[in-house]
């Protein structure tokens, strides 16, 4: 009986010990789990933050790349424009050297400014005389009419210039009433209109001078054909004017501006059509 009681006591003691261990282990395990539970969201948050940071870094990189590419494209466009302008300037210099233009500017021929954005037309004329370009310039300067064209082409093809291309010359005079609107030009005050004399209500518009370049060819209507050298120089001069401005001006003759004019002459008519179509005399 005593032995049984002793064994029971030992069993009870062992049970109590095991139970205590179990409780202790449970507390420790539970505590460990409790301590680990908050760690999981923290790790997830850290991972999410990292991913967001990577996305932001990628977005910033793409934005920077877009800015860089835009800057490089702008620089290329600027470089291409500079190269194109350099080529144009070289072409102008080459054409001017080829034409070998004699310049004889006179103050009496200057009637105001004509910047590039005010250039629209090339107006062709005949001098209606056989005198060479130099004698024509001298006569213009002495008669007090203050009339001139920017250029005169001799029969041998030599060219004289007596008004700069960025200045207004009085070569077209009055045009048909309504022609300012028809030709898309205005009398904007740049032309001083010095020595201009009205010729009637039918021809009251005076805008063409301020929007054009005038070219005179030494020629008398009805005297025969224009020499090839003169026409070839006109071709090259038109090319030079186009290069100078960087665009093609519309080609007309004086009759287009004012009805009843005799210049250019009837023998020039087929050449005029070619010039309007192809900017050369032979089409």
C-alpha cells in the first residue's frame, strides 16, 4: 500500500512536471508566435516600399531619358538649320560672284525699307531704250523723277544694281485700282511715295514697290528678240534673288500690275510664261 502510494506520488509529481513544462513551452511558443506576427506585415511593407521605389526610379529614368532625347533632337535640328543656312549663304556668295554684279547705289533711288518678310514679287520691265545700264542709271538720277529698278541687265548679260534688295525702289508706280487686294499687298507706310504723281482713279493703288524687286532689261519693244546672254543672266539673277530671300517670289511683268503698259514687250510673252512656270526663259 505504501509502495503504491509512493508510486502514485511519483506519478503525480511527474504529471505535474510535464504539465508545467507544457505550460512553459506553450507560453514560450505563444510568446514567440506573438513576437513574430507583427514582423510579417513589416516585411511586406518593406518589400512594397522597395518595389515602389524601384518603380519611381524607373519612371524618373524614363523621364530623364525623354528630356535628354528631346534636347538632343533640338540640338540636331538647330545644327541642321545652321548647316542649311551656311549652305544658303555660300550659294548666295557663289551666285553673286558668278553674276559679277556692278553696284552703283544712288540715294535718290531709295524710298524706304523692304525686309525679307515684305518681299513677294519680281517685276520684269523693258527700258524702252537702247542705252546701256550705266547710262540708264545716270539718266534716272538726273531727271528728278526718283524712279529706278533694283537691277538692269544689258544685252550682253552684264548686270548693274542701283538699289539694295532690302530697300524700296520706285519701278512699278501706280497699279490698277483693286490690285493691292488682288496681289495681297498693303500700303503700310514704308514707302515714302516721293515724287509719285497720281494718274487717275482707275489706277490708284501704289503698293507694289514696297513688296517687290524690279528688274529692267535693256530692250525696245518691236526691235527683235532678246539676246540669249541677256536671258541667261535673267535666269541666274532670279536664282540669286530666290537664294537671297530663301524662297521663290512670284514673277510678273509691269503689265500685270498696271493695264496698258508696254513692258515687257510682245516678243517677251513666251519667255514670260516660261518664267512664271519654271523660273527660266526656256522652260
